[in-house]
C-alpha cells in the first residue's frame, strides 16, 4: 500500500547544498543519515554525492563536475 506524501520518518535523510568548481550549485541533495556522524562528520556525504554525480554524468553524457564545497541545509554557519 502506498504511503501518503510527507509521511517519511524525520531524520532518514540529510540534505546538502553542493557548490561546484564551475560556480554552479545544486540544492537539497539527499544523503542517507546513517552515513553521517561519527568522527568523519559530514565528509561521507561528499563521497556519496560524488558517486551520484558520476552516475548522472554517465547517463547524460556530460563531464563530472568537481565539488568545491558542501553545506548541510539548515545547519548554522560557523
């Protein structure tokens, strides 16, 4: 049976804004929350998003963009 929209458990995913070397930005990229935390903090998100980008680039025929910075959505800036 299908679930109603908006009924996913909170905290299942963390969202990131991704800034690329060419100046472009992608917002609200989803990363499973279980990959994050611990001693590495948000660094595993970079590898996960890079893998997503590789798959997208392969399917679209475009080159893979290098990630300049990641910013967790809703996180306080230092």
